[in-house]
C-alpha cells in the first residue's frame, strides 16, 4: 500500500514538473508590430501643470497628459528613439526598431525644461525641441518664458536635442497688395517704403540669412550637431527648401501628418499636443496611420 502511495506521489510530481517545464519552455508571444522601416514623429508645443481655462485651442497639454501618453506608448510596445537615430534612418537608411517613435516640441518654451524634462527622464525618454533663436537671445517681458541657452545645455547633457525653428521668422508679416498677414518664412513681404513686395532675390536672401544665422547661434551655444529645421506654422515652399538646403539643413520638419519612410528630407509629424488628446485619443489617432501607404 505504501509503495502504491509513493508511486502515485511520484506520478503527480512528474506530471506537475512536466506542466511547469512546458510553461517555462513556451515562447513569449511576440509583441505587436504596427509598422517596420518607418517612424512616427509626435509633435508637442507647450506643457503646464494644468491646462488653463480657455486654452482649448492653444496646443498646450498638462503634465498628467504627457505622463499618460508616455505610459501608453510603452504599454503598447512603441519604441522611443533619439533624433540622431531617426536622422540616421532618414538620411542613411540605418535600421530602427519596429514601432519607432520620435518626440518633438516646437517653440522652445521654458516649460520644456521645468515640466516636460522631468517626466521624460522618469520614462527614460528623450525629446527634441525646435527653438526660435531670437526668443532665447532677447528677453521679452510680456512673452511666455522661453528656454535659455544654459537650460538647453543642461538638457542636452541629458540626451535632449535642440534645433532650428528659424531665428526670427516665427511671426506673421504683411504681404501682397492688401497687406494680409502671412507666415514670414514664405511671405513676399510688403516693403512699405518702396510700396511693393520684396523681389524674389530679396526674399531668398532674407530666408537664407535667417536660417544660416540660426545655425551659427546653435553651434556657438550648443556645439556641433545636425542641422534640422521645423517650419513655423508648417509653411514652406520650394524657395524655403532650396535656401534651407544651401544653409546646410539636412531634414525639414512639417506639420503634415503621417509615418516617415527613409529617403526623403521632408518629415511628417503627428499632432499629439492638444488639450483634448488623451492617451486613448492618441492611440486611436496613431492607429489611423498604420495601414496607410506612405
């Protein structure tokens, strides 16, 4: 009887061992792959502890939203990559992980230093900010605070990137016979003393001078780095691309939405920085691009 009990015990033990071994040897299910050999670039602007009332259309999100976005991206299997990795992919065809995501901010608000950076570091994520040079060089007491060069250097040492949003062309200027306001980067501005628009040569010289000077300021303050430009208001044309290329710009960042494939210098960005953009809303928005042919 005792032998039967021992035999039964060992049968049960062996069976449990087999089950446990089977569970251990069973391969982990592969993570979801939404896209390969492509990259999504997310666009943010300002960030506050709380979004102030009446800021529904201000391209401002709360710190809680950013934290929820980063958690969602990690939980869903997205891989945040650096700007250098993304540029290497776009320009040299270097490999990126599946579901690659790049985080970008525009306008160089100081909130990137005070509010966004601590959250990014919490999630071991990097982001890049496209700054307006004049806003960091010249203090405007009535303007929202912008990043200082000292703050940018501190963040750059932590893996963040800072690139051009032009030196002083993030503004609207009068153009055409009616003097209607248009983005300064593309407008043929109205020269009031001559009572005419600037000539094509004058226009191109103004664009080139601003972009080239901004690259000079970036090198002076932050050292050697890639030359990247985000268009203010998303406005650009052939003259901007040509003069930007002459100034050494490697990639141009738009506000056109979609995924990015290697081999083009025009970068699409998906707007993630609106007050209504919850983590669920961002996930739904991202899904709308997975099946689209780029």
